[in-house]
C-alpha cells in the first residue's frame, strides 16, 4: 500500500470494525491512539448531524475568533496562505510532502496559525467555551487499573519541567511538527509550529522557556558522561530496523557521520550501549534478550509517579532479517 493513497472514511471505519484483538486489557496500560480520535470525530458528526469540521468551526473556532483555523476534511479545497511541509532528501535537498492529499480529521488535519493558537491558549484561563468543570477535566490525569496515574489527561500531557508544572502536547504529521507548551502558574506559553520533518519543536519550545523563565526554573541536570576508559563497541552494531510489538510499527537506526542516528538526528553516546537524543529528554538502550537485540526507548520528560515512570519504556524488538550493517 502506498502511504499517499487516499482511503475513504467508510473504508477506514470498516477496517477498524474488523479489528478483533486488543493490545492489552483496557486500563492496564496507556497507548496513544490516532484511531480513537478519528472515531471521536465521527461520533461528533453522528451526534450533531454536522461534519466535524463544521461543528468545530461553529462551536469552537468562531467563538474564540480563530479565523485562520480549520479542520481540513476536503483535499480538493485550496487554503490561501497554507504552508507546505518538507522532509530532507539526499545530497542536502528537500522534498515536499503529500499532506495536501490527506483529508482525515480528528487525530490531525488541523490547519492553524500562531496567532490563532494564542487565542486557543488564552481560553484555558478565560473558559469562554465550556461550562463548569470542563477545563479541570481536560487537565486531569488518567488512572490505570492498578490505581497509578499516567501523565496523559484528555488530549493533554500534564508534567513538570525544571521544577515548574507544565501542560503540553506535540504533534507530528507528514513534515509538520508542532508543540504547545504551557506553564499555567506563570501564565506563560510557547507555541512552536515547524514545517520540516527533522525539526524538534519540543526541544525548541523548552529552549525558549529557558530564556524567559530563567529566574524561576531549576538548574538543568547534567547528563551522564561516558567514562574515558569504557570499552565500547562501534555504533554500527546497533544499526537496523526494530519492530514494536505493541503498536506494530518499525523504527530504523542508521549510521550518520560515524554516529548512531534516528531519522537524521544524531544520538549522543552516554554509555557503552546507551544513547541520548538531543536535549537529553529521550534515551535508547540496546540489550540482547534471548539472542535478539532490543532497543528500549525511555521518554524521560514524561511525568513520574512515586519516582517511577508511569509506564514501561517502549521496547522495539529487532527483526533479525531486517538488520543491516
């Protein structure tokens, strides 16, 4: 299947309806699901008898004055001022992605601007749309069956950055990368919209906060360094494709400029089998289990409860036949 092919909404709903197995018992773990948000948009459509884009425009965007925001559910529509997205090609070139073909909404498909998103952000203090406890519910963490809280609320991540409470969410679709980072106690937010697949808006937003909130943030923790006498193997031994058994996806680690890389992003070696992503928020550790190489990703910036991550690190199981040196 070509990823750029169009599939109708009825076709996708039929595909979802054919799924019989679960990743795990409901409530045992947490896994972000684009499909759930796609289905939620369909629920709104059937409950209101309006396209989701129309409902959002009338009940959310227009009341907030967000005149440059819409859900893109018609790929034949030409949107004035729309910014294309890019990904890196070979030999320093850039490729325009095929996002204008995509017309599914709910989990994505939102076109907006920094000015409009500022109005959206302000509503979390003014509460012009909801009634009663809506905003509180949106920012209340989920609870698993074992009574442990997770950092995810209703479409928002609740956490802490350098000692300050934060509410945030990022986005990634085609070559677009976004981040909304809010410090509610300081009433300070950073809105970062990028149109290049290799951009890291989460890191960029935090760098902006580092400047403006320098007097209120705790010192940046120093990352662990690699001992000078450590016996290390060549990074190339970890290169290859790794399969995630939880969400059935692949991740590829390659060698770039004699360093291990993930999607053109060089990783810093901090231990013989451990690498850190730029900013130190995410690390990946390679280990052999049952004769199979595994890569465990730990998203350090996610909130911790009682000193422990709210969920186990994602484990990418190596598919031996797809390894390459």
